[in-house]
C-alpha cells in the first residue's frame, strides 16, 4: 500500500495549507513569534520550519483550530478545497 504522506499529492496539499495560513498571518499582521505564542510555543523557528516546509514539519489539527480562532475565521477557510 502506498504511504500517502510520501506522495506528491500530500506534499502539494500541505504546501497549499501552509501557504494559506501564511497569507492570513501576514494579512492580519501577525508575526511568526505571535503565531508561535498562539500555538503555545515560544520560538519563531517553530513557525519558520513549518512555513519553509523543512523536515516534514506541519500544522496539527489542534494548531488549525487555534489559528482559526486567533484569526477570527472559520477553520474551513484554512483547508484547501481539494486534494
């Protein structure tokens, strides 16, 4: 069975998700540090690794919930429309 996490389709989906969050973050003028703090972290490198797509770092579902709440948007707005 093919491991979905190792497919180009998965990578593209996660890239799109990450890009959407980054655009919302910048539009709301939220720094990487501020977003990191929202996610109960204390380092810009936490967000930078995700935004740079380094070493397979991704946002978790819990992160998406916290981000949506902080940005005052529906979580559906963060999710890419298709795989």
